[in-house]
C-alpha cells in the first residue's frame, strides 16, 4: 500500500496526460490588451502595488503610478485584483474583447472586508456576487488566527465550531455538521487522510503555511461530492504555483512562541521564477509541551496533575516543493509534500469502564503523509469554451495509535490505520451567450482504507466514486440572477473481509436566485436537494476505539 504500487501507476499517468493535453488549445486564440491604473480612495496613484488577472496567472508589479499593461489576454471576463501592503486591496470585474484595448481604474482601500475573492465556487467571484454564504480567512488575519489544528484555526468564524481531542487534532463543524459531512480540501481536491474516521485523527493540512482558507456552504458544495453536504473547507497554500511572482524571488519567515504550552514554531517560504518557470518551497516545524491549565483536568477533584493537561504535547513537521510552467494563457505544474505529526490524546484509558481497562499509559497518535499533486488551468478566449482546469492529488497516509507507558518503557502500537487515496477532477468553464456562465466537470475518487490491530474497528475497504456535475449562472437583467446546479454520483464500497459490496447512486440539485435591490443591498434565495452516500466507516465500523473511549458502530 504505497504510492509506487502498480495499482496507482495507471491513474497517475492518465491524469498527467489529460492535464497536459488541456494546455494545447491555448496557443492560438483571439486576444486583446488590458491596461490597469490603480489609485487610492482620494484618486491618487499608488506608489507600489501588484496587479493580477485572477485565474490567468498574470501578475504585474507597479511603482510610482505606473500603468499595468497585459498583452495577448484571451477574450473573456476576468476579476482583476490590486494589492498594496501600504494602501490596501481592490477587486474589479472587467470584460476583455478580442483585438482591442480595454482600460480600467481600480481603487484600493485598507478597509477591504466582506468582499473577498472566492475561488472554490466553480468560477472566481467576489463574496458580494455569490449566491452561497462563504467565509474567507487570508493574509494577516490567517497568520494571527492560525493554530496547530484546522478546527481550532476556524473555530472563531461565524457558524463554525470545532471537534476537540486535545491541541493536536480538531476538525471544523459547520452549522452542527462534522465528520464525513464536511469536506476538507487542499487546492480543490481531498486531503487523502483519515480525519473523517474519528475526531482524534488530525487533518493532514497546515493552517500556518496556507495563503487562504475558504469555507463554502449551500448549493456550491455539490461541486465537491456528497461528503460536502454540510460544507467545504478549501485550504490554498500555493505549493503548485499558478502565476509568475511579481518579483524574481520572494520569501517569508514566521517565528512564533507561546507560554501556555512552551510552544516553539517556525515556518518559512520561498517563491520565485526563472523565465516561464515558477517554483515554490516551504516548511514548518512546531513543538509544544503539555498545556498549562488552572486546577485539575479530571472530572473528579484531584484527578490528574494540578496545573497541567497531561498528554497534550505535540510535534509537527511540514514540507512542500512545487514547480510550474506559466504561459500567457495559463499554467501546468506539480508538487510533492509531506506532513508528520505526533501528538497526545488527553485522557486515561484505565479510567474508562469497559474500554481500555488495564491499560497503563497514555494514548498518542504517530501520523505521516506523503502527497503528490498536479494542477493546470487555461483560458481560451472562446465565446463558448472559456477555459479548463484540472487537479489531481495522490496521497499515501498512515497513522499509528500508540500506548506510551507511564514508566517511559517501550511504546506499544495498538492500531495501525492506512489510507491510500487519489482524486482527480476536470472542469470546463463555458458560456451560452453573454448572459450565462457555468462549469461542467467530472470527478473520480479511489480510496483504499485499512485498519490493523487489536482495536481495528473498520475492516479493509476499497471505495470508488465517479461523478459528473453542472453549475450554471444566468443574468436575467441587471438586477436579477439565477443559479442552477446538478450532480450525479455513483459510489461502490467493497469489504473484502466480509465479501460484501455496497453501491449507491445519488442525484443532487440546487436552485438559487439573487435580486440586487439597491447598492449594497441584495436578497438571496437558495434551495437544494442533496444526497450523501455513506462512507466505508459509516457502513462497516464495529468495535472499540481506544483513543476516543467509544464503541464505533
């Protein structure tokens, strides 16, 4: 069960071929020129600002009131983002026509909240334009709120709470739904971990190295599968560069400490380019001791150690390296990344009647993941087929649930979890005339999951999922918009140990409308019918789970 296994070679080669072929039609399309000036709220030119064409990988760095000039831009509608460290941000939508020059002026402001850019909804859009409720955490806000686990990072966002089995592991809960009803993604494809199996299993993502985290609810979630019925959390970290940096080399270094757990944390990143090739490298290391708390951690007075949450220490390491070719009309690239984590699960197994009786020691999780990703995106400038995006992720994941003896003796592995998973998706952005935009796509997921040991509560299973989805948006005049979506999904889960195979078909659909009543005021109505296929854990779990003191059924 490794990335190099023979069963994995075919899907990887097929995905690479599809993504590479998608780059072909982008070379000879009708194009125009775009000129962009950037001013502040007083109409004065900006001293230093980066201007980018979102989704096209084109960036220009301006100084002293210069004008950005983008040539050979495929005809179509784009979001243009201007960002200045001193003056703030601004976003404006523009239509570029073939064989002509389009000129716009973007106003930037430091007070740019509530209208962030969202990329996880089929086509890029501003929050004010979307039919679905979204949250975006990025930039300085993300750096300030980033915690050791994804759930704790997002727990302060509206409508979001978190599971908690110690500082090392937590998953987001969106409007009361969690587990396999909230889909966690890395750059648009699944994380390939086992975090949905149980709340003590940490997601294989890192908040501190992310560029942005998007939380999507409502009809747009049907783009990502039945496990997204409660919502989608998409972590974008830029490890596959989608654009040439505005400067030849850029980097960042974050050093962080905390007194409550004696936290030591360092994260670094380097992005750059040479010619048409962009590269990315990043890494993180985090280590903490047991957390300091007031009083005792036990339910009964005097239980535990006063002033300490025992077995709450953790150690994390993360690395990623990526390389992309970036052309005038798009990009194609790949990355390799890894995540290692060892953390304690607070609690005393011997204190739980009927579960863990006689155990002498603490429960810890030893986790490792290695991952390979390929991404591509191209814009064609055609009146019908506007562009194509493809994403493929292959993950090799394992974690061990370990008993750590109180006397410091040899550790004992109680249960081993293995998850080998790949996911690929291909989307075509299109338009029917000038009043509609949409996305037609296919998605394939293949997952081998296995638990080995005395408390392996899930038998070995293989799950294959195929889906096709359609998402359309229609402009019915200047003030009224309509959005429709549909998804067909087939899932088959095989349990070889019990010679059982279960197959499910699901049809999900959504309908939304928006009315712009006045500037800054709009009314949105959404309705959706969503069908969720059960995961392998939901179908076949039957046994005790030591780390969470539960019996899974």
